[in-house]
């Protein structure tokens, strides 16, 4: 859907996931570090969480696929127009394919975290493939666009392929907080940039159109992209401090264990440093 | 051989190997996980399997080389035409070179898994080289083709170079199921895409030609490529469930050991999670 | 600031850091190897050092940001010129964004090495991002320049992206001396090349202008870039020998422990070799 | 030196090193595997070998540098022609710079394997840099050449950058035989391809010139490049079998230890397989 909503929908999905991850991963890291199991319970509880995430991912993908097919000007499952002898609504079909792979990723998450047929690492591998396919299709379907349109989508590709590489690395280095945070930041960036693209290409009624051929606009948007990223880092910083503050105040309410734990934490830190 | 058969032959080889791997690797993974040695016996038995695979690979490569040389319009080992003062049938010679490297890879498999002169990791390294050489030659010999012809071969290159990188990683991270499955999926993709290329460039008599210059055809084929991949994932999912079902029913017939094994399996799962 | 000072300022920052690192890392390596703790004290002392580095990094970034904004011909925080209906001083704003990310990297260093909220590896990850963002912005803002101008900046990009990859690897392989030295060399190279760019594009008054279109100039500067790198390696070699000599003479003053230590060193060497 | 000798000289250096490595690494691998220390003695002996290699590398680099400077039509250390106001013999200076970095690599080898100031891994890192610099300079100085000339040098770049990546990986995964063999094969390929370039661009008197614009010549040379590589693999295979045969016959002469050793070998194989 080449319109504002077609960019706002995936943008919102990515933002939701990104913001949730920016709370989840610091929480997991700090709980593990402080040996606090009251908030993010046992390993089993965490596996349930991943399972639920998979369901949400699959649901979002399904919503996206249905939206792309059955919007008023959508293809309604028709792929080939036999009268005009040409393909019909290829744009929507391509977007649907992108959602399809996120759907597959959601299903693999569900299977990998509820049965033991698939290895756990498979969830990251398939997510990495889904992100790669998104980038791959996007790369080919922004051919022959106007300069500014092309540019904002190319910037998006940086976030997409960056995320694909990051998630691929996670297949091998699972549970490393720096990679998880990198993925989170790129996911927030992708989400907020989808919204930005929507505003640039389909400005809300009343505001002026962007000049597609002005080189200055390109330079401004490149910089703007970096500011989005700085903003994503800021949000993650805030969430991390918040989570840290919550865990600390929770631990103060159980002060008998605290002194012993703090010592262990320090030793932990040292040993991590060593590595 | 720039014709339908010239694409169907390698396509069939890749499909055969891909489908076989999509059974072999889940079987190996699940047997190891469930400590079941009845199906995929001992380590020695597995090494024999790799040895047999090497023989098949070398045989397929030999068939391919002979076919490229001795088809009616082939070079029949003649490389230079001294009358016309130009190279003769370079296309066939290039294809033969691709098969040649797969042949070398087969020979290395045979030596590495039957003697102990070569390290085992060498089989993956040489296979990676063979896949890379295939992509390398293909990259240079699709120069100056029509747009659609170029495009479908470029899509093929994505699968080829993806597989080369994946197999190169396997040299270092041997026996990791997610990489083996990735390789399998890319191998199936390559095989089915070779068939697709055959149908697009040399449509069976009766059906209409594809318009080489229509941008919509390009966009459709890009998407079609992703569907091929989704299909490859679907097949692998089916095979994995099938293998899982077979192993389970086999284990039910030997129920005395089951209870103890299930506990071990759970502990296994945990420890893998930890990593 | 498209002038000499605008290149000399970041060049000096990079040179300062590079030269400091070319002393710090050999010192750290040789002290650890010779079990000498008198010079680079305990682990806690080393953490204080990283903390101080973070403060300097943040301070340099702040200086850079202020300079870009408030030089006489700077934007003075004005981003959009409503009269001319165009963006104002985008160049300066882009440079400021580059400094901004180094500032974020400095802040993360400070937090990671003074509290235990962030994992230590986060400092390298964010530094890698900062370097990447520098390269990313530079890549887009050297569009449509004269040939020589473009070329010297492209050479700079090699050092920048090389450093970004190197630092990204350090996130996983922390404290490996060869990566630290590689980063150091690329940092010195970047610093000295910034100065070189300044001299090439804004030659000091009196000396002749460089012909922007002469292919020979391009070839000379490419080679010159390699010489800068050879020079960086030379400096690092000198600093390493100097540090080695200082540590040796310090150890001679405490000779009672020396004999035992030397034996341990040799064994150390062997075991490292093994790896 | 844009002539036949200018390509034959580095080609010979690379071939010499490649052929020597194709004996050394199988020997090292098989000796270690069969616990045979009679041929490639102790670790100290091996370190002496690396030291000697460094001396040869530095010597070859020096020869190359002197040759580039003082051939009859060389620059004789003159860089700038003040009369014509242009750079003088930049080609030779660039080639000299390539040799310079190999010289640095040789020096680092010597220092790293004779003292313990530098970590051993540094030899690979600097060699990787030297190979990268060779490719980097070559990449920029083949601009604006005729099609075939450009093409044969681009093929060379594949071997060069492949080797640079391979050696960079060796910095982290030291002593892994598959990487060492890959490096060896790329080194032989580079050497023999340098000779091939010499014959293509400067055909010996009497034989016809190659048509620089014939697309068929390009396709043939691409394939020819792969044959060179297949040939390199063949040579390495032969050398490995030869080395294996020599070690076996040596061990037969000391039969009392053999039975026990063979058992150990088998267990070795198994444990390697496991990894």
C-alpha cells in the first residue's frame, strides 16, 4: 500500500517490539546479574515469554497480510489480470510476502519454545532470514523511484540489513546483551523511520510537499536518520535506568539478603571483565 | 548448454541433495538429542554415510561434465577454433569447470572420510570453494544478457553466495544444526530456482514467451523467488515433523528405556539453553 | 566547517587518542605478560583509566559540537531558514551529529566503567556505532564533489569503516592485543589523514593549489595514504620498544624477583603459542 | 614496471612461498597427528622456521623494492619532476610501497618469533595488512585501463582480498589447518596468475597479441583463472600425499612404537570429529 497507513502499520509493529525489547533485555540482564529471580522468574517463565512473543509476532504478521490483501484498493488474492495481461497489485503482494516471512518466524518461535523438536537457536536464524527477505524485496522494489523516495528507503535498508546481520550473529552468540541491545535499537530505528517515511512521502493534508529533487533535503534526511538513532539510544538508556531503579527498590524491601548479594555481584563484574 | 535441459540437470542434482539433507540433518539432530542410536547408528556409520555422499557428488559432477562436453552441440573437448581464430563453446567449458570443482569436492569428501590424511573440516572448506567458484563463473558469464535473463541469474547468485558463506562458516562451527538447515534450505532453493529459470527462459512449447523488458515480470520473479524459499522451508518443516514422528513411534516400541531417557532429554534442553 | 581548521580539529582529537593508545596497550600487554603490576596497577586502576578516557572523549565531542555551531559562519543552532525556505548550514549540523555520537560513546564509557548497570562490552559497541555513524554521514555528504576532494575523503572512509569493523569485533574478542593495536593504527591514520586533507584542500597561503582533476595527484595521494599508515606502524613500533625498555629497566631495579618471573614468562609464551 | 619482468618477479615470490607452504603445513599437521617429532622437531624448531621465513620475506621485499627503484627506466628515488611539474614514475613508487608492507610484515615476523615483546598473532595481522595494502593499491591503480588488462587484474584482486580475509581470520583461529591450506592455495594462485598476466599483456616475441576488446577472451581468462586454482589444489593434494608417504615410511623404520601410536591416532581422529 503506497500510502501513509502502509508505512504506519509496519512502523507501529516494529516500534511496539522495539520498545518492549528495550524493557525486557535490561530487565533480564540486571535480574541475572543481581541474582534476583522475583521479577523475571525462572528459566521456564522466560521460555513462556518467548513463546508469547512468537504468538504476537505471528498475529501481527497475519494482520499485515490481511490488510495488504483486503484494503479497498488491494488485490483481494488476485495475482494476474487476464484481461490486461499483466500482474496485478504486485506492490501489495510483495508487502504480503514480507509479512509472510515474519509469520513463519513467529511460528518457528512458537514451535521452538513449546516443544523440543527444534533447537532454540532456530528462532534467531529464521528471524534473521525474515529480516533479510524484507530487505531483499525492498531493495528490488525501490528501483526507478524519485531520488528522495529512493533515498529514504535506502536509509531504511541500512537498519534492515544491520538487524539481519546482528540477528544472524545472535544465532551463534546467544544471550549476549550487547547484541540484543543492538537489535533492539535497530528495531526502534526501523519503526520510527517507517513513520518518518510516511510523513515525508505522504505529508498530512495542509503541510507542504517535500521537493523530491532537492539535494539539501537528502542531506537533511540522512542526518535526521542519525537523530532517530540517537533518540532510540536515549530511550533505551532511560528504560535501562528505570529498570535498574525498580530492581534496586525491590531489593531494598528484602534487605537481609542484600549484603551477601552485593558482594557476589562485584565478583561477577570482575569475572566478566576478565573475559 | 543454454537450453531447458542445461538448467534442469543441475537443478535436479541440487534438489536431490537438498531433499536428502532435509531428512538427514533432522534425523541426526533428533537421534542425538533422544540418545537413540538405532536409526543412525554409530559415528562410524555416519562417516560411511558422508563417504557415500562424496561418491554421489563426484558421480553427479562427472555426469554433468560429460553432458556439457558431448551433447550434440557441445565442444567435444575442442577449446579453440583455429579456422575462425576464436574460442569454441566457451559456455559449455565454463559449465564444465563448475562441475569440475564439485567433482574435486566429492573426491575430497571421499578421501577425508575414508583415510585420516585430511582433516574432516576440509570437506566443508572445499565444498564452500566449489559453490563460490560456481557463483564466481556465473557472475562473469551473465554479462551483457537481456534484463530478465540477467535478473533471474542474479537472484540465483544470492542463493549461491549465501550457501558459500554458510558452508564456510560450517568449517569452523561444524555440526551446528541451524547452519546445516540453512545450507539445506539454500540448496533446495537453488535447485528449484534452476528449474524456474528453465521454465522462464525456455518456456515449454505452446506457452507464451516472457517479455524480457517488462519491469513487472522482474518484480514478480523476485517475489516468486521468496515463495520458492518459503516452500523450501515448508518442506523442511514437514520432513522434520515426519522424522520426529518416526523416531517417537520407534521409541514407544522400546518403552522400558523411555522414562529415563525423557528426563535426560529435558536436562539436555536446559544445558543447551544455557549456552 | 569546510576549511582547514574544520579538518585539523578532529584530526588532532584522533591523533591524541591514537598516540595515547599506542602507549597504553603495549604497556598493558607487557605488564600483564611480565606479571609487573607496579606501572599499570590493579584492575581497578585500569578501570579508572577507561573512565578518564570516557571523560576526555565526551569533552572533545562537546568542544567539537560547540565549535561547529558557534564559529563565526556557523548555524548558531538555526536549522531552517524560513526566509529562503531552505535548510541552513547543513554541513555544520552533520559534523555536529558526528561529534554527538562520539559524545554518546564517551557517556556510555563513563557509565559502564563507574557503575555496574551496563555490561563493560557496551563501551566498544557504542564506540563502533559512533565510528560507523561518522563514516555513514561522511559517505553521503561527499556526493557531488570534485574528483580529488571525493577521493581523499573516500580514502578516509577506508580507515573509518575498518576501525568500525575492528571495534565491533572487539565487542566479542575483548582485550586481544592485536585488535587493540589495529584500532590504534587506524585511529592514528585517521588523525594524520585529516591533517593531510586539510593541507590538500586548503593549502596554506603561498603554496600552489592542487589540481583537482589530475589523475596523477589521485594516484600519489593513494600511495601517500599508505605511507601515512606505514608511519603509524613505525610510531607504534617505537612506542612498543620504548615501553618494553622502560619496563625492563624498572624490573632490573627489583632483581630478586626477576629470575622466577622470566621463567614464568617463557612458559606463558609457550601456552599462548599453543592457543 | 609495466612489463613482463615486473609481473614475473612478484609471481615467483608468491609461487616460492606457496609451494613451500604446501609442503610445510601438511607436514606440520601430519607430524602432530601421528605424534611424530623426528621430522619437524620441537616447538622451538618450528619457531626457528617461522623466524627464517620472516627473513626470506623481508629479503624478497627488499629485492623487489630495489628492483622497482633502480631498473634502467625506474625513478632512482626521484618522486617529483620539478621541470615538468608532475609526479615521476608513480607506478614504480606504488609497486615499491606494496613491497614495503611485505617488508614490514617480514620484520614483524622476525621480532615476534625471536623476542617476546610482540604477541605471536601479530605476524598474521601484519601479513593480512600487507596483503590488503597490495590489493588496495592495485584496486586504485588499474583505473582507466583497457578492458582485458582491467579484467585480469580484477581477477587477481579476488585472490588478494580472499587471502587478506583468510589471514585476518588466522589471527583469531591460529594453527587451523584448513585456513592455512586455503591461504597456501590462494598464494599459489596469485603467483601463477601473475605469470599468466605477464604472458597475456606482454606476449613473448613471436606470439600474437591478445585482443583487448574481445569479450570471448575475457570469458576464457575467467575460466582459465579457475583452472589455475584447480591446478593449485592438485599440487597441494600431491604434496600432501607425498608428505604422508614419507612420514609413513619413516615410521615403519621405527616399528616398535607404531602399534601404540596408531591407536592414539584413531582416538585423536574421533575426538577431532566430536568437535
